């Protein structure tokens, strides 16, 4: 059952989004992104105005409303011009969607990007495309978050070949899939979205504790507001609802970030979780019929483009300073539900996750494991 209440309603609204900055910055990127959509929409508005005999002023007003409405949909923009030369950044699930757009931007800023993808053939192709455009240093590596063995072998390869990681962006995700299990017997959404990233982050921590500041960014979702942590039935053996399982995994992302912040207190690693907005991507592949084009096109009008969808990730990567509740939306700190701010729950989830992924505190996490 999705818990309803004022707390969840408040989580749905980022009370800080209406700032002067929101309406004064990012128009350049907005118009570049939206030129085509705005042209079509305003052509339609113009035609309707002409047929209905509206005055030019009235039609112009309607067109302005269309622009403002799309601007609100587009959300906050991160206008940082910060360069990332010399930094190594790992991004998970980045052969498509939000991850791919994130990699492109980071590469344009000079970062060396490790693309951690399960489909290495496609990732190699995407890396080559981005490299051609940015001239950047991109490496595609195999990572299947639905396999603990794959996570361990990816981490071991990084430890062997890469000295330092300055940023880890846990972006990969699967949504609303039918009941399926990962290689290790975990329910697919909790297994991929939370447990795979939980293990990966812990295994890469030794590469992040160096003299330069580092960041860990977990891409969560507003959907966390409908989530609970099913501590007694983490693999949904008793009952399964694909929607709730996704929301629960996204709540787990925020609680993981919270407990990580506690564990990393006093270190030079900052942690963030975020909601990217409602973004045009492949995420709804398990529920949307690809043949249903008109619905897809129409719903796209209410969604962000991928470039708009990466703005909060960029904000967390470039500008934000870690602060409670470690959850951001539209380039601003955002409100979360009470469960996402529950320290005791965050700690319990950590312990349960540690046990599920078989994280051995001694050998896998020691700084010496860098060379293992
Ligand atoms: N789009 C939205 O409106 C929205 C809203 C809120 C939150 N989010 C979050 O944003 C993140 C990115 O989603 P997106 O919208 O860009 O979706 P997407 O286009 O479906 O991309 C998801 C990425 O995750 C990868 N992935 C899935 N399972 C994996 C696994 N087992 N191991 C490694 N990689 C795996 C996918 O790889 P394959 O291509 O090989 O499947 C793909 O690269 C997700 O965490 C999602 O929950 C998105």
C-alpha cells in the first residue's frame, strides 16, 4: 500500500523551486533544447487563434503562456561553467537516457569518464560518438548491477587500473518490471537500483578517499514518496507490486545516501541523492507500448528532455554542498518524506543490505584492497 499523507504530498512539491534564479538562468539552454517543441506548439496556437479569430495580442499572450509552461516543465538549470580536467568520474547505466546525456556533459567539461554499462557493445558505440564530439577520454566497461559477481569484477578492474575516482554517479535504474530475480536471487528493482549500487559504492570507496574532494551521487526519484522499506520481505516473496517495488528501491537510494553521509562524516566525500524530474527516456520500457506513438508524443510535452533531466545531477556534481536531507530536485535542496529522514531505518537498511550482498568488512573495504 502506498502511504498517503501530507508528508508525501509535500515531498511531491519542491518548495524552493520558485526562486528568481529559476526564471533568470538557463534560458539559453532552454531555448536550444525546446526550439522544435516551442515552434510546433506555437504554430498550433497561432493556427487555432487564426481560426477562432483571436487578436494578435491575444494569440501572442497564448504563445507566451506556452513558453512559460514549457519553462516550468523544464525545471531548474545548472549554469556552472566549472571544468573537470584531471577528474575521473564513474557513471552507471549511461548508454542511453539521462546517463548518456550526463556523460556527454562531463566529457565536455574535460573529465575522464568511465561508462559502467551492462551492454558494452552499445556503450563502446556511445563512447565513440561522444569522443568524436568532445575529444574526451571515455572508457566503456562492463557492469551488470543485477549480478554481484559483475559488480565485484568491475570494482576489482577499476582498483587495478585506476588510481583515483573523484565522482561516482549511481544513475542506472530499472522501473516497473514484472517480477524477476537478479543472478543472486534478489528482486530485480531492489537488486539493481539499490543493492547493486550499495555494493559498488562500498567497493569503490577506497578509491575515493584521497586528498581531493570527491562526490557520490545517487539518482533517486520523487517516486520515493510512495515507498516503504520492506525489511521483512526484501525480495517480495510474499507479494509483489511492480510500482511499489520501484518506489521502495528509490526510497532505499535516499536512505543509503543518508547513512553514507553519516559514515563519511569528517571525510572529503560529499553525498547526494536527487530526483531528475519527469524525463523522456527508456525508463518506462516495461509499461509503455512503443507502438502507441501519439500518447508518447503527447506525454513528452509534459516531460523534460534528457539535457533538462541531467541538470540536478550536474548541480550535485558541480555546485551543491552536502546538506540534510541529502536530496535535491530542480537544482535545489528538496523535501523528502519522513521515512527518508529516518536515521534508524537508514541504519537498519544498511545492515540488511550489507548482509544481503555479503559485504565483508575486513577484506573488501580496507584501503589496501585498492591493490587487490
Ligand atoms: N526518466 C525519468 O522520468 C526518471 C524519473 C525519476 C528518476 N529517474 C531515474 O533516473 C535514472 C536513469 O533513468 P533513465 O530515465 O535515463 O532511464 P533509461 O533510459 O531506461 O536508462 C537506464 C539505464 O540503466 C541501465 N541499467 C538497467 N539495468 C541495469 C543493470 N542491471 N546493470 C547496469 N545497468 C543497468 C540501462 O541499461 P540498458 O540500456 O542496458 O538497459 C540504462 O543505461 C534511473 O535511476 C531512474 O530511476 C528517471
